[in-house]
C-alpha cells in the first residue's frame, strides 16, 4: 500500500510540475506578444508623424515644418506646424483618413495658442491648465484646452481659432476615491 501511495504522490507531483510549466510558458508567450504589439504600435505611431510631415510638405504650401501633433476626435488628424515659401507660419491639418483633404490655416489670421490660453485663463483663473493643442471638429479649426476646474473636474474646452468662442466643453468627474 505504501508503494502505491508513493507512486500516486509522484504522479501528482509530476502533473503539478507539468501544469506549472505550461502556465509559465503561457505567461511568457503572452508577455512576449504584448511587448511586440506595444513596440509595433509605438513604431507605427512615430512613423505616422514622419509620414504626415512629409505629406504636408508634398501636398500643401508648406516648405518646412517645426512640429507635428495628433488629434483624435470624430476624425483623426496630424497637425503639422510649418512655414510656406514666403515665410508665413501655417498649420496644416492632415487627415488620417485618405478620403479627406488637408486643411491649411494661416497662423497670422487665426487666434494663437497663447491668445487662446490667455482668454481661457481670464475666464477660469482658479483652474489648472494641463495642456493646449490644436484640434479639428467638423472641419472647424480649434484649440483644445485641457484643465482641472475649481470643482476638480477634468475639462476639455474647444475654442474656435477664428474668433475664440467656445464650441464645446466636456467636464469629466472622478467617481472613485483617490
């Protein structure tokens, strides 16, 4: 009887070792797959910025570029800041979708980023600015001002580049304890 108990225990231990080995191998494969997917996503994103800058220079009046950002709304855009032949500063909204055409804004005729932030600051002096970036909603060039307001809401406010008027505001409240 003791021999049978010993043999059964040995089989159980072998089975447990096999299951642990399979679980470790599975976790290792999952980790490798997630790492490869993450690196590919980052590479594609960075490559998208370079392609957008090149496309802006090829398809618009821009001859040089200084910065590229990305805006993801209803439609996604790469925003390329640059200059035309005559040295005028321009903003090119390059759609990610191949069906849409680029939209070019002359910076001298638009509300500047600094003016937008200043106007926002005058309206919300007790708020904390998080970021400001160009945006495009329904082919309307905007400034996206992201901030925390006095009630600790996380707020996205969209100001028109044409006249500084607010187009949309989204307030997000935190519902869990910190």
